[in-house]
C-alpha cells in the first residue's frame, strides 16, 4: 500500500507529485468524508452551501456593524456608545460554537421558531439548478423551497456573523471618530452644509477605506469560522467537510479544501485592494 500511494519515496518527490496532480485538478478520492468519491466533486457539492452562509453572515455584519459604528461615534461617551462597545466586546469574546449552541437551544429547541439542522427540510421536493438552495428556489419559482432554505440559513448565519460584526463595528467607530476631527469636516460645517451632505460626502466616504479592508479580511476569516458553525447546525458545507476530514483523517479532503480556502482568501483581498479606487477618489487620481 505504501508503494502504491508513493509513500516509500522521499518527501520532496511526494510533494512534487502532489503538485503535478493538483495542477491537473486531481486531488484523489475521499477516504472518510464520502469514501470513494472524488474530492473535487465533494467540494463542488458543498461549496455553494458555504457561500450562501458566508454571504448572509457578512451582509448581517455589514448591515448592523456600519450603522451602529457610525451612530456610536456620533454619540461618543454616551449610553448608546458604551452599550454598543460592550456588545461588540461580547461578540468577540464569546466562542462561535458556544453562541451557535445557545441560539440553537433558544430559537430551535425551546421556542421552535427556526429549524436547527440541515439546509432544507427533507419533505420539500425542490429542483436543483445551481446548488444554491435559495437561488434555486427563486429561479424555479418554488417559493416554499426558497423560503425554507433561507429560514435554515438564519441561525447559522447569525452565529457566524457575530465576530465580523464586532470587528466591523469597532473599525467603523474608530474611523468615523478620526474623520470627525479632521479640518475639512469643520470647514464643511462652518460653510453651513446640510448634515446629511457632510455625513455622506465627507465623513462616511473618507471613513470607509479601513472598513472595506476589514470586511475583506472578515470574508476570508468566515471560511475558518464556518467549520464550527456548520458542524453545530449540521450544515453540509465546506466547513462541515473539513471538520469530518479532521475527525476521520481524510487527508485528500483536507489538502484540497485548505488550499482552496487559501486561494479564496487571497482573491478576496485582491478584490478589496481594487475596490479602494471606488471608495476613495484620491486613489483613482493617483
């Protein structure tokens, strides 16, 4: 078996053989997650689930974190500011898996408002088109399937969004505080410009550069956080496959999935760098 797998060769030979297979898209077959199945096929089956979960989580973090960060900065030192900062500290400090179990216990087990496991109810006969369950329901106009898939996303997305929310909130608050003390903001106020114009054109636009950078880093970090979240909620995505791969020592799955996660992280941060020109006109000028 060692000879068949090439394990009797020097480590550098094994490494370059792996690279050669990887460049042709051959990462081997799973030995534990889905034994016998191609690792590439497993990834393609599970990646849409993680994308759906990560997109909803980062949207929640942005939709809550940026407005709260701005309002906290405008009310610096007040009750709202102190409460928001405390909430953000709790969001960073509480482990994702603990919050996931807490949400699951309260909203699924006790109240019964939301489902606790899976991506969709087993009794729904939904048509699969893209692998994105919510999108598939919309494309095929199976609204019950789309709604059920969205409801299954809520609890894991909220659990996954807590740390990105806390980081985005704190960076937004700090950036807005810095901009509010700039001379051009005081000049705009002294000219008698409307408050909405000052906030939109002078404060938010100039405060968004570090926030955009943070959002890009958090999107990459969501892939790591999804491992625990998907495991708790039985969400059949890349994170759950990674957790099973660690448990069952499925090295082909671990090799490919971690490599793809690294590539995604690099690409996301490249897109963030390119987006600077859209946020800050000074970069376009240079």
